[in-house]
């Protein structure tokens, strides 16, 4: 008898194929009546593949042993409820570090040099009538990294390759890191030209980038968010971008994505991206393989590869 698992959202094709080879997969996101599906399968569901798992769902699944999240960030999973119910949780760290770091630098250059606008300028035939003007460059600037974790370190390395000075803010100083550490985010923002947000979402980091932090970054400062929309006071950011009290923003994530205030669309000093930090074929395949490998390890009674609970 094959093991029955619940899939909570659409996954990459290669991942879905691998899951179907091993398990009987029930797709919650395709069910017309989700509550009925859960009620019917509850006694048999031993694993969940995917995120968006709250305490309520965990409580309804007495046979649940493991939740294998597709993503390094697991803020959509109630890990406290999982721990209390003796349910393991895994994520997909490391395999996406390079992809996210690449997008970060790409967004920074896109914002600094107004690449989206430049493309439009040429396409709309405006070039023969004049130039766009002059922009700023990353070279010689200071980038403050909020969250010098695995991805943050890859961003730092690439920022250094862009001849930027790297400083960071986090819960604690990392003795092995050569960069200047700040224990105060406002101070770091004041001293930085760029603020890159790459800390975990969830409780503890909500709106850590407050209006005060954004004001400290200032009219010449730019913010980049490749983490979670919840880390920034989005309403304050929008207002400061509109008034010019914040220089610019390159955003891959939003508080209520895929929805966002339409006022962003009218701004010339923002670059918008649809949460695609890890969205390359090689990285998404590796993330899917890690989801499957964690489930394989669990059901083989072996140590999990990347457990967070
Ligand atoms: C998403 C991410 O998980 O890894 C993360 O934390 O934010 C992304 O990689 C991915 O978009 C899957 O939905």
C-alpha cells in the first residue's frame, strides 16, 4: 500500500512526477471541496508536500508525520503547532542561494540604471529624440545587508565584486565575517546607500524595516527586498517613495502578494518583480529534488537532510 500524502499547492512538474512515483498524492489546491477532502483522507495522510500549513490543518491530520516545504522560508507553516504535534518540518536551503543572490544584484542594477525604463525608451522610439539622462552606479557605494545568512553571504560576495562596501545587521555579530556589523538597523540604514532585505519572514521580523529605518535610508537611499513583504512597513515605504524621501525600491516580494497597492505602478523609482528569486529551472529543480529527498529519508527512517523541526 503506498503512502498517502497531501500536496498543498502546485509544484514544479519534475517534483510532482517524482512524488507521484513514490506516493499516492492528493492535491488540496485542486479540490473543489477542500474541507471534505481533508475530512475524508485525514486518518491516512502521513505527509504534506508544500507550504501554507496552519495549526488548524495540522490538528485535523492525526497521521501526519512530516511537512516538506518547497522553499527555504517556512513562515507559512506553523512550526510551533508542528513541533507540539510531533510533526517534522523540512525546507530547501542552500540550493537557491545563488539564484536569489543573482536576482538581487540584477534588481539593484536595474533600479540604479533604470533598465526597465531604458528598454521602454528604446522600444517606444524615443532614442532618436534624445537621451534618458544620467544615473547612479553601485561602484563605491555601501550596501547594508539585513540578514547575513546563507543567501545574504552570497549577495555580499557579489556586491563586493561590484566594488561595493558591505556592512550588515543581524541578531548577532558573526566573528568569521570581515564586514562591519551594526546592532542597530536605523544606524545601518543611515550609513548605507542600499539596504538589502534578506532575513526570514514570520514572527519576530514583522515590519522590522520601519518608517524610521526607511527615513534613515533617505532620499539618496535604495531598498531591495528579496525576502518577505512582511519585513517592511509597506505603506510607509510607498508614501516615502512617492514624496522622494526614499530614493528607490526594487521589490520581489510584497506584503499581500500577488496583490499590491496599485500606486506602486505609477512610480518611476521602483522596479517590481513577481517573487521570482528562486525561479530558475536549475534552482527550482534542485528545490523539488530536496523536497522529495527529505520525504524519502523520512520514510526510510534515515536522518532528514534539511530539517527545521
Ligand atoms: C518560494 C521562497 O518558496 O524559498 C523561499 O522561501 O520564497 C521561494 O523560493 C518559491 O516561490 C516557491 O513558492
